[in-house]
């Protein structure tokens, strides 16, 4: 049995969902993130929908671009993994 690509794993989908939800909650646009990362907006878009895989360094840069510290993101991501987040915004977060 062939293992599915990690880009399509439930964990990676939750990672992307968490990043996008936090970006929206922080009032940032893809363009804001792109400027902070010195990337084209189209690349940020491809990352958010899973067409381009992000490594840990890029996830950290993305967090900076949306205005959240990486350790805080990791806590939120772990909570979403534990709850099996399906894309619903649970509660308002404080940063």
C-alpha cells in the first residue's frame, strides 16, 4: 500500500487551515504576508491551498508576516491537531 503524500495528510491540511484562519483573524491579506516574506502574492496563495509545500523556516516567516510569534502558532496548531479541527473557527483567540 502506497503512503499518501504528506501534502495531503490531515495534519498538513490542518496546518494550512490554521495559517489561513490566523491570517484572517489578524486582519492580514496574502499581499501583506507576501511583502513580509519578500515573495510574490501568487506563491503565498499556492502555499495556502497546498499547491506549494512550505518548510518549517517558511512557516515561521509566514507567522511573522501575519503578526504572530511562531511558538504561539505552534500551540494553536497543536490544539487544532488534538481537536481534529475541520476548518471551523472555534473561539476567539487572544494573541
